[in-house]
C-alpha cells in the first residue's frame, strides 16, 4: 500500500492501473520472475492482484479514490498519511465493518469490507473478460478489434492477416473533422507483456505506408515498450493494453452487460403541500 502512495505523490497524485503496475513494480525493484507469477481461477498476475487488494484497502481507508475510467487519485487524507497510518488501514477498516455487521449472514465474511469480499469471490470483471479474450480464436480477436475500431469512428477497417507483414493485422481510416488518418493496427492476444522489440518491429513495417500505428493487446506493455512507442524522432505508436481494452469494450457494450440499479427515494416533504 505504501509504494502506491509514494508513486502517486511522485506522479502528480494520480495514475492509471497500467501505469501503476509498471511504476510500482519498478519502484519496488521486482524481478521479471516475480512479475510473471500467476495463479487462481482466472490466471491473474499475482502482482496485479496484490495491487488490486492494496487499492481496495486504500480506498476504503479514504487514502485514494478512483474515476470510472480506472484512474486513481490521492486524497487529501492520503497525502497526509504516514507509513504507519497506511499500514494500519486494513485492521481499522475490518474492525469498523465488523462492528457494523455483527449479524453477517456468512460468518466467513464478517470483518471483510464489501469491496474486498467481491475480489475474494472471483476477481474483477476485467479479469474475467480478459480470461475469455485470451482463449478465443486469434481470428475472432482480430474481428473483435475490427468491430471496436468501427464503433469508435474508424472507416474502411480491414483485417489483412498476412504472414510476414511485420505484424500488421489490419488497416483503417480515422476521420477527425476535416482530416483523415490512415492507421495500421496490430492485435496481440497475449497474457504476458509486450516488449520494446515488438513495437520497433511494428514501426519498421509502417515505414513508407503511414505515420499512424496502433497496437492492441490483452496483456500489458513493458516500460521500455511504452518509451519506444513515444521515442523522439520516430512516428508515435498508440498502445491499448488489456485494462484499457476492457474499458473500451464496456463503453461500447461489446460482450459486456452493464446493469443499472434503480434507486427509489420517498420525498416526505413533497406531501406537505397536499
């Protein structure tokens, strides 16, 4: 939990899930071996899971908050917290929740805040979605990406799927007001991380064809890959990792069902005038 607080302070008090994963791992000097360990029903990265639990505790403790887009921010209380205060959050939250829920239906859940119980019961919806995406046929994943690009305004989106084409899986045209951009894209159905070499190879395949490139993956991008994608003097390549891909699919309701819960409140004061 404390490394999350430290890195939020170092980056303007906000960070996305993907940025936090790479930044905290580098800050803690975690080895590649540690970063690759997976377990559980959804084959989730252990480091990512631990970060998820840590964020849940920090949010319940009032130290951080998050937007619908998965961007985490440091609260005023979190900014003022010491390492000892942060370390004490789980016990404090558990005690407060246990005191309020003495009559819990499931004794095993007593003392566990709702957000943490939800994670223990099977993980985040993004983990489930990524688990499905990594098991579908590669061609189906390419078609899904094709549909997603169309949903976001791309036209003339074609999946080429040619071997020996530098990893280019398709092309599309994005029209922004009076301008049109020819975009080459690559779809990587990975469960691991995409490295800088893959970004360089993709840029090499773009030479002479377009200056706009997009790589979509179900996995993550290494810090070196992100730096390579925005390297000075080279055409920039946009990167969409698994976390961002889930958000995009949710936004367009592609394979994701979002249920809105109706809440009815009686306004007693409104009856006073009858």
